[in-house]
C-alpha cells in the first residue's frame, strides 16, 4: 500500500493538442503510458466533454461537445520522465504553463470541470438567434413566418413574433416547431 503523501503528488495538468486530435492524442498517450510502464506516475487522461442536445432537421440528438477544444487533462506526478512521455506524444504541442514549466490546475478548477462533465441535464444547443427569421413547421401556426424575439435554452422554448391580425404577437414555440429561413 502506498502512502497518502505520495498520492498527493499527482496533480492535474492541461495539455495542448492539435485541434480535433484530442481523441487520437488520448489514445496514443494511454498506449505510451502502458508501453513505458508509467501507470504509477501518470494515472488519468481525460477529454473534458459535456452532453448537448442539438436540434437538426426537426430531430433532437445528444452530442458530446468538448468543453475545452484543443486541450486534454492529464493527472500525473510531474517528473522528467512523465513530462517527456506526455510532451513527446504525437499531436501534443505542449503543456499549459509559464515558460517551460507546466502549471498544475487548482483543485477547485478540476472540480468545476469534472462537475460540468457529470451534469445530469444536457445543455440545449440553440440553432437560432435573436432577430432571425423563421418559419413555423408544427402546431396551430404552421407555415407562419416570424422573427425570434427571445430564447430560453433551459426550457427549450423560443418566443417568436408572428404577424396575426395585422399585429405582431409573441408566441412561445418549441425548438422542434420551427426552422430557419
């Protein structure tokens, strides 16, 4: 059994990667850790993501969205060997820090990122913006054209101004009930 003091030496570091290569870098780094038998020094490699609901073509989909595109988090005990393993992994451009010395994240920052990743309710990706023209595709106002007035991502609703009886009238619609013009 290892002493607790030794466990506290492991800190979280932010590693910069080529954008879009986060998955590949994680896989390569995990292989290098296994191959170089460095599991004692480098314990975790994660890509911070959160689930987001995306509405496309009238369909809701859950999509993993990167919280920090171009970055991965590595929990490790900083030494010359662990630094070299991570730094020389294909796709890694460097550590985040001042000068040549990597700066570990504070525990609060790590907790906040991990909490955001574990969030129960997925965020809704809003494909509309205020002032945008839309067409209603479902419900009693089908085929009406209006303008987005207010967006409520938490509720999944949008307030739209429709021209009814010669006056602009606010109507609350679901994201699935409309499309961009």
